[in-house]
C-alpha cells in the first residue's frame, strides 16, 4: 500500500513540474495523460478556436477605418491595399484609371492565394501605356477582365470595389499614385502630400449590407452587358503600346 502511494505521489510530482516548466516557457499547461484520456475534448477545442478566428469580426474587415478619407492628406493607396488584403473569396472591381503598380501586385498575390478577382474597365483608359490590366491578366487564371465598349461620351467612370460581398469602397480616387495621394511617397513619405502632382480625392469605406448588395447587383449588370468586348486579352495586347494624348512627363508612375 505504501509503495503504491509513493508511485502515485511521484507521478503527480512529475506532472506538476511539467506544468511549471510549460507555464514559464509560455506553453499551454496540460498534462499528457489528459490528452491521452480525452483526445476528443482537445480536438473540439482546436476546432472551436479555428472557427472563432475565421468568423470573428476582425477576420471580415471589422478593423478597417470605415467612413470618409481624403487625399492628399491621407495616402489612399495604403488604405486600399489594406482593405483589399482582407479578401478571402472574391473582389469585384470597377475602376476607371488603373496605373498603380503596388495595387496590381497586391491583387496578383491575392489571386495566387485563391481569391477570385473580376475587374471591369473603361475602353479608353486601358489604352494608357502604364495601365495594369494586361499585366494582371497574365498573373493568374483567377483574374478576369471585361471591358466596356464605349466612346469618350459614355465612359465607365466608377472607382469602386466590393470585397467578399461585405466591404464596399467608393469615391473619386482612381488607382493611380497621384489620384491616391501616394505620388512620391515611397521616396519622400513625410512630404509627398505636398507634391504638385497630388490630386484632391475622396475614398469612402463601408460595411453596410444594403449598400454592398446594391453595388453587387449593379456590378453584375455591368459585367454581363452583351456589348462588352468579348476578347479583352487581344484588345489589351493591341492597345498596350498606345499612350493617352494628354499624358505628361510628370504623370508617369
């Protein structure tokens, strides 16, 4: 009887020492015997933790600074990349001008991670020598582009996108460094907002469900227009060397 008591005492003592070491090193103090006797509880805890992380408000963009933002006081490029990076499934984009390389790289990375991206463009703006549409189209099969067949009188002038059907961005800022208040910010981050090429624009972020649903319906209607150009890759290949007549030396990004 005394021998059995000593064996049990040594077992409890060893477990207590393990828990103390685990606590000091920051590990989770849990005796190995418990995991062997109750593996179902351990697995349930892991699954619950993952579900909590996945469905938490922060995971769906709740930490974003919703509301109005203005350039050049703020760098809207950084804000756009932050909002886009919350995507898990899809991004629907209607963007008039798109010459910002940092944003195009961010979209390419998201597409490689499994995010489906639909980009709707204006026929005149894709003629810009610095337009990012063709480069993006080559990066991933998850990136799809359609182009409105239009003239200078009926342009596709939206600057908006929807992330996972939840986070809506609208405003006047095109995806260009001057339009986003980001021109020269990589070299001169403290004084770039004073640059003569910076534009006055706004960006509005919202997680309002009704606004998101309304944009989704509108985007689907634009995307499915029968008059859209049928072969965007061929169109972009043909137009990529053209330059807008009103492009000036200082606006090359």
